[in-house]
């Protein structure tokens, strides 16, 4: 299976509620990133957390990383209809001792926020 | 900043035809990536360039696929001959570079929706 697998595959909530998405990965990483994709558009970077960090905040976003469990979570607080999109985690790892910017993406979580 | 620019936005072609997708990365970025997105396989990295040099092309599915980056401001992905199973959205992305840690965030273009009939 792919490095970076999101859970759940789809999430439907009401505006104002919090949305939590999870990501699991298999190999050691340099960092983990979350991206958002609106329908028919390219991906947009949201937040990056390094392997030596445990939690990071950006506006209404909160990301946690647990390297012992090889997992991360993305929390969107006080969701809005405009948050409706697909959310992907992506991992950057050292492959074969070479450090470079290769990102491996998961399958994504489709978030629907109802007004 | 105009962002990563891809063309065409949509491409419809017949099986066997040559397809060329184009990408202009963000000025000053020295890493460029080509990804393919399908419902079945998600986002797949096809090839990655750093300073115009191909670093990793292990994701290129077959010899029918080729990519070039003749200079820092332009890259092409060519499929010849095209097949219906090549139908997908092809994204180009760029980043400032490896930075020694491989942790630079990617900036994506809007993609090319390719349909091979």
C-alpha cells in the first residue's frame, strides 16, 4: 500500500464543527506535509511538520505527528463551507541515503462541509 | 507571481497520437515535478528534475513517456503514442529546491486534463 494513507476516505460535517483527518505512513520521514485540493484545481500546500516536531498550528489548522506510531492528524476547527475539498498528506523521506524533495502522496480524504 | 503555469488546460486526442504537455515553473525554483492523478491510483510521481537535470524517473510508466527540461523556465512531458489508459490529470509542480533536507513545499499548477479516446 502507499506511503501516506488517509483516514477516513470521506467526511461529511456541518459548518462550525471540527474536522479531523488522519494519515499513516510506513517508512521513516524527514517531514510530513498536508495539501488541499479543490475540485478541478491543483494542490495547495497547507502546513509542514518536521520529524522532530510533535504539533504545529496555522490559523484554524492543527497538525500533530507521532513518529512512534507513524501517524499524523490534521484538525480543522470551526469548519466553513469553503473548507470543502480533498485533503492529502504527503511524506518526504530519505530514500537510499539521498535527500531530495520527492513527496509521496496518500489517497486523500474528501471533506464536505454543509452550510 | 503567476504561479506554475501548465498548458493546455484540457487535451482530447485519439489513441496513437502524440501528446505534449507543457509547464513553466515559478521563477527561482530549481526543482520540478510531474505528477499524474487518477481515481484508481491517486497522485503518482512520474519524474523529478533538479537544476534541469532528471534525478528520478522511476515513476515514468513506459518508454512511451518522456520528459525534458531544456532550461530553468520550461519543461515538457510527451506521450508517444498515447493510449486510453493514459487518460488522467497531469500536474506539474515546482519548489525552491532540495535545501539539504528535501523539505521544500510544492507549488502545483492547475493541471492538464488528458482524455485519450
